[in-house]
C-alpha cells in the first residue's frame, strides 16, 4: 500500500512539473510573441541560459526586416543578478522570472535591441542603467516593485520604440522622465498607483500609438494631460476612478481609434470630450455608474462599435440617445441589472446598425418600432429579460415563427429558446417560441414605468424632477396629474414653474409648501390607462427667530436652525413697523414696505437700531432661492416706552449704584485712616527711643546747662564715648 501511494505521489509530482515546464515555455513564447525555439545558436552561452534564434516580436516588425534574432534566454533560472557577459551579436536578452533586486550591472552589448527584465523584484533603477544599449528598441520592466523613476533613467535609449512599465507600484512620474524617448510608439503604464498625470508628461511623445493606463488610481483627466499624443491610436483608461474629464482633455487626440473608459466612476457620458475624437471607431464605457443615457449623448460620433454594458445603475435609454451615428454597426447594451426601458426613438439615424445586444437586462418590453427605425438590423439578443408575453412581445413571436417557416428572417433573434416569459403568470418561465400565437393579445392596456419613489420630502425653494415612461399597443400618451386634480401635457404647460421635457420628465421649480400633494403620470391609449403616483411634501426651513434683547429704540434678534453658519448667506432679515402709540388697530400694512438686511456667515445675531419707542415691529427671516423670496418665520416685537426706560435708570441709580459707590468710598476712607495712624505711631516711637541708644548709659546733663548749646547730638557715638570716659575718671 505504501508503495502504491508513493507511485501515485510520484506521478502527480511529475505531472505538475510537466505542466509548469509547459507553462514556462508558453510564457516565454508569449513574451516574445513567437513560436518555441527550433534553431539553436551555437555560441558560448551564459550559465543557466539558453541561446537560440527567435522570431521577431510584432513590436519590432516596423523596425527590422529580418525574421530571427540572436537570443539569450535566462528566464526562470533562479538568478539574483544578470549575466556578466553576453555572446557577440546578442540581440535579445531575457532575464525575466528571476530574483533580481538591482540592475547595478548589466552585461555590455552594442547589438542588443530587446531586453526583458520582467517579473523580478527590482525596487529602484540607477541613474542611467541602460547606457550601453543605445540600439535598444524594446524594454520590459513589467511586474517589478518600482515606485518611482529618476529623470535620467532612459537618457541613453533614445531609439526605444516599446516600453512596458506595467504591474509595478509607481505613484508619480516627473515631466522629464520620457523626454528623451521621441521615437517611442508603445507605452504601458497599466496596474500601477498613478493618481494623476503630471503636467507635460507626454509632451515629447509625438510618435506614440498605444498608451495603456488601465488599473491605476486616476480620478480626473485634465484638459492638458494628453496634449503631446498627437498620433495616439489606442488609449486605455479602464479600471481607474475617473469621475471627471475636462471638456478639452481629448482635443489633441485627433487620431484616436479605440478609447476604453470601462469601469470608472463616470456619472454621465462625457459628451463634450468625445466630440473631439473624429477618427474614433470603438468606444467602451462598460461598468460606469451612469443612471441614464440622455438624448444626444453620442450624437454624430464616427464610431462603428459602442459598448455600454455591465452598468450597475443604468435604468433608462432616452430618446435620440444614439442619433446620427452613421457608421455604427454594433451596439452592446447588455448585463445592466436595472435597465427597464429603451425608448424606440433611441436609434434614430443609424443606417448601418446590424447587431443589437440587449440580453441580461430587466426589460419587460421591447418596442417593435426599434426595427422600423433601424431597417438594417440583422440580429438581436434579448434573452434573459423578464418579458411580458402580451401585445408588446407579439412581434418577437412573429419574427421567430417566420424564421421557423423559412429558415431565415430579418432580424434574427439569437438563442430564442432562452427568450422566456415573465408575465402572465400562467406563462412564467415558458420560452416565447413555445407560446402559441393565439395566446398573444393584439392590443393591451398601457403600462407606466415610473422612475420615482412613492414619496419625497423636499425643502422650500428646491427643484423637483419626476420621470416616467410607458409602453403598450397602441402606443400610449403620457399626461401629468397635479395635486389640484388638473392634467398637464407638453401642449398646455407654460414654461415657468412647470416644464415637461420629451413628455416623460416633469420639472417643478421653486417649490413652496402649497406644492405639497399627490402627483401622477398617466399612460393612456384607446384600450385603457395606467397611473403611477408619488406624494410630495414640501417642508419649510427649520430656522426660527429668537428675541435676544430689547430697548426703547433697538431690538436684538438671533436665529437657530441653520445646519451650518455659511448657510445663513441664503437668508435675509426683513422688518417693518406695524403700529405705534397713536396708530389704530386697523392700520393698513399693504403700503408699508419691508426694510431688508442682508445676512452673512459672520452674523450670529443682529441688532436693529433707530426704532421708535413703544412701537410694534414685524420681523421675518426670509429664504432666498433663485431670486425668489420665501418667508420662513415671522415674529412681532414691541419696543419699550421712554418712560419705562427713565424709571429703570432712576431705580438702578438710587438703589444699586449709589449704595455701591457709598460702600466703596467708605472702605477707601477707612483704609486711608488706618494707614495714616500706623505711620504716625511708627514716627513717634522712633523719636522716643532712637535706634542704638540705651537708657542706662545715657548722659545726665544738669538743667542749668541746658541753655548752653550742644556741639553734638544728644545721642550719638561721641556722647556714648564721653560717658564711658567720665566714669573711668571718677573711678580713678
């Protein structure tokens, strides 16, 4: 048993190794775009390398007329550095799939035209690593760990025609890095970490035909990003995070043939930039979060292939979306999980259109008028859609029946067995080709397709847009129902507050609270009608006036409710006098105009001065929107009378201010008296007992000698000595 397991493991290991060797050979062959080597090169080949003559890569066909190149292949050799030398005449050096971390030394060669250093671990390049390869035309640094490039890294390879820097970690490139590559024709920067295009990065690349910047982190395409690529044919910007494209970003790309913008963050079709590409033949916008294809989004482009698939948010294809596309032959509009409606007028003036790919959407109906507007269509893919098998799908059933009878039809529905019914319930999941023609109605009531929710809460002054579509046989018409019960159409609506665009979009401008209510779109034909409705609630602004202070000639107000201080710029403060002391209660206010105070973000409150005393004033906080004014909150305040004001002053002076002043003065006088007494006491003590004098040693002078003037002070150093001397004489 152990031997059996050993044999099994050995066989599996051998099989895996064989697969890996085969994959390696295929990888090398794919890298060179050539067949496996069959002609060996008899030369002194470097250790762990193979030498042979390989077919010329496609990228060099335009440069060399010979078919075979002398190749040194050191791929998958476990190398940590490049070979030290190359055979004379080496034209191709392949050192890919190794463990090289630096290119500090490359073997010299004057004949090398192709260098592949891909799939290593190179983190940086020296100042001028390719100085000895002045004939180099193809350079691949793909799948390394480069984060940046020095300006001089390509200084000596001015003949380079193809440069592959893909699958690195490059975050930015300076404007000078490609300046010495005037003959470059192919540049691959895919799968890096570029956030933006450095100004003037491509200014000197006038001969570049192909540029791949897919799988980066680009956010915006500026107007001057590609201004030097005047001969560019293919531009791949897919799988970035592009949200905005400048109106003139593609103006220099007059020779673009293929433009790939797949899987970015575009919210709208970049209509204006696309108009700058007169030679474009293929355009791809797959995977962008575009909600709607508007009319004339692709107007008059010269493309023959257009792909707008895999869009997670796409719901509507509007009328005239693909108008005037006189060269268009193929359109891919599939795998859009929310796409429910394609307007039959969407394909106006597309005389060469042959293939329509509408599969894997959420279409419940496809109008037969599409093929009436596109008589050249040959095949349609509509499988995996939740179709209604009623009058709307009867024409599809007829076309399939014609194909069954004649083995030919125009148009032809591909994979018709997967075109299945979702309605009515008794036919759910049944292939449309298995449904008898007698089960289809020839006419049916219309179906409305509302593009709005059941209710909305809007702010005062905002603009409301409601969109609705419909289908049915006969083709229905749309009218809009207002809260007051009236109906409006494009024929009776007046431009102003209400507007209807292409019958399917209702616009209501400058909403007020009176616009609240139930709105509906009504699809009707001679058979019946269908209504979809929504409830609109218009709320006032949550700003309220608050009294801050009041006097006989001023009123101070503040406000609350603005979510941010800068929003107060959208408001004004209006006020007017209502009535004063001598005015009656029936005073008319119709002729009294408001005074206006413009507010700004620096205001938190406002004091209105120069008012009349004992007078009522009305204050209103007013919201300003599109030159319209809406009162948000109004309050009435009354100024104080002058009598009340003077009484308040007297009361404050007599009872508070005077008491406070008296107390303060009393304290000050007490402190002054205490300081004076202390000073006098200290002076008196100093006079009675001067410092340094002792009562026991003082001189007793007879009274009769008082009249005699003293030559020295009564107490001094001299008198002290005299007293001591006299005592000694007495003892003597």
